[in-house]
């Protein structure tokens, strides 16, 4: 899942080397924290959050075999 997030986000940013994806696992959910360079945050969020919503849709559609819910936080 980390590779999927990185592959979706990399073409959108100016500083791909600053992309960091961390995973936190809890009892009923998996939380992925996406961190990018300060100058790229607006590009990842997009107007009215459209790009962020699209990224989340792709990640949720590629859900793993576990029955845990997946969340993507963009920082």
C-alpha cells in the first residue's frame, strides 16, 4: 500500500524525495500518514480537496485482504 501511495503522489509533487508514508496499525483500522514538502501540500490537496479525495478513493479501492478500515492522512 505504501508503494501505491508513493506512486500516485510522486508525479504530482516538485520534491519527490520528501515524500514519507508511515503506517500505524490499530485494532480495527490501518492509518497511513502521508507527509510531503511544505511547498507541495497544496498540490496534493488541490482545489476544494479534490485531488486528496481522488487519492483516498484509489487507496480505499485497493484495500488489502484484511477486514480493517484504511485511512489516509495528508500532512
